[in-house]
C-alpha cells in the first residue's frame, strides 16, 4: 500500500535535497555564485617582523648595544616621518605595504656561535620573522646565516668583516659593510703613503684572537705584507677572552716590529694595552682592527693609554659633513641614547635601512621577493650616512661593491680621520710617543 506524502513532508524533503546538492557542489568544486571573480588580495600586514641577533651580554656586550642602538634608530626613522635624504625617511612606515611598521625581534647570542644558530632557528620558526640582521661576530654570523640559508630567509649582515662570509656561494646572505680584505689593503696603502712622507717601515707584527674574525684578518694581513714587500717578524694567535697576555707581549717585544697589527675585541685589547705599558713595549704605531679600539668603552677604560692608536673603520663622526644626513642622524643618536654614534652603530643603522628599503620595494613579505629586491638594491652614497659611493650588491658574492674604509687615530680622547689623506680631518701622529712621554 502506497502512503500519500503530506505537503509538509514534501517541503521538508525538498529543502534537504537542495541542501544536499549544495554540499555536493562544494565537495566537487562546483563554483558558488559569484565565483570567477579574482580573490581579494591579502591585507597588508600592520607590522613586519625582523629578527636581530647580537651579543647583548658577554665580553663585547657594549659593541652589541652599539649595534642595537643603530638598528633601533633606523627602524624609528622608517616607522616615523623625518625630513632626511634617506630611504623611507619622508614617508611613515613602508608605503608599498600600506604603511606597515618594522617590528624588531631581538635575540642575544652572547658571543656563542651555537647560541646564535639556535636563536636564528627560533626567530624563523617561532617568531615568524621575514628576515634576519646580525650578528657582529663573524663566527656567529657564519652559523646563524647557515640557518637562514637552509630555511630560505634573507639575512643582512652589516658589521662582520671576515671575507669568507661572502665566499660561500650563499643565496640568501648579503653584506653591506666592508670586509677585512678591503681593510687589510687600506693598512698597506697607508704604509705606502707614509713612506712618501719619509717614514721607514720594514717589519710587521700580527697578533690576533683565534676565532674566525681574527684568523681571517691574519691571513689577509700576511697576504698583503708579502704583496707589498714587508716582513712579518712575529705572528701570534691567542685564545679569545684570555686573562693573561704576558708571554704574548714578551714575544712581540723581543721581535720588535715597526708596526703592530692587532686584531682583538675590546676586553682583550684593553688587557694587551695595559700589558704593553707594564712591559714598556713601544712601536712606531699600533693599527687596530676596529672591533676593539673603535668603541667608547676602549678609550674610557684606558684614558691616555688609549691615545695614538690607529684603527680602521667604515664611518667616523668627524666626516659627517660630507653626507647631508649623517650629521643629523648622529645628533639624533646622541639625543636618543645619550652617547656618540660609533662605527658599529652607523654600520648597523645602514644595514637596517637597506633591509627595510628592500622589503618595501618587494611590496611583499615573501622571502623570495625580498631576496630579489636585495639583489636589485642600488642606493646612491648621498642617500646614506656612510663615506661610500653607495650600496649595490655583487651578483655572485652579495658583497656591497661600494663599501670602503678609513683610518682613525685617537688624539685628545677623540677619534679623527687621518687616512685617506684627502678625507683626513687631522694630521696623523707618527710615531706614537713613548709611554714615558705621554
């Protein structure tokens, strides 16, 4: 017997059938009403996370803090609005990303390559940063950038100077500052220029800490010494963060080189200088490799004993008049942090601006888009605070082809540019006065 279906049952079943058909269409990919329209573009992020890895504790924490200050000031200029001839200064935020602001995510490696590697992984996997900047120590930069290379994340380095960092064939690694091959050649060009002034230099001494930074600088110095015809009479590699250098200084004094090339971080260099004075070791000039002798803590700790050392640098406050923005930025730095801008902070500042500029030109937080934008970077020198021709990366190595160095000397507690002579703001004091004459 066939039962008659009531109108209520029929209507209920019809609704169910329509619902089932709708579900079936969704499952089989049948377009819903309005399909075929292009999807709305993803909303621009309000913040763009950048991971910064630096030594914020440990023996060189003061240098790490210098770098942090430089990066923070660069991010403030990008995020705000300033009448400066710098990338992104005159517009608030990243204009191609809807005014998104740079958010810095900090990591402290304390000078440990292993810790730097772990922090790079954390920043990428947990903090979801779109790029990394750091890490001051060449040895830490080497391990942290390996993580970025493996994970396909752009890594900008501003301060590490070991040439090998840009000789690894890495796809994601870029360096804005000069490396030790550039600085090493500068040393010997200075010696040649001094010979034209009647100064006689025949022998070289090298003392370096034994991490990647010091080892690379040692190789380059010996290479140029041979090329320029100088004899290396003493060559010492010592353990980084050592507590006693008496035997090393005794060896240096016994060989008595005309010029001593010193590659040390700040705490080690202070110990060496005090030991030089204690053992009355004198040389024509000591040329430091920046990392130890170009920070305020060095001169503050040693007072007059720090005087007359020559140090290589990529920036100096006394040549800011040659860059329209440099003087203004240095004044902003002093006002914000209560201390002078240093070479470390200037290099870090520049690296952060270059990275922010690339993210903006990428119009995306996609890593490959940012990498391509870095490759296309071409910032004129007058749009930086550095005494460079500009920022443009070599296609193969990703080293800034325009990065160069100057030599500074500490006179009266101040750092003055003394070479190249056409940029010098003060005549170089050569030879250094003996300890008893200071």
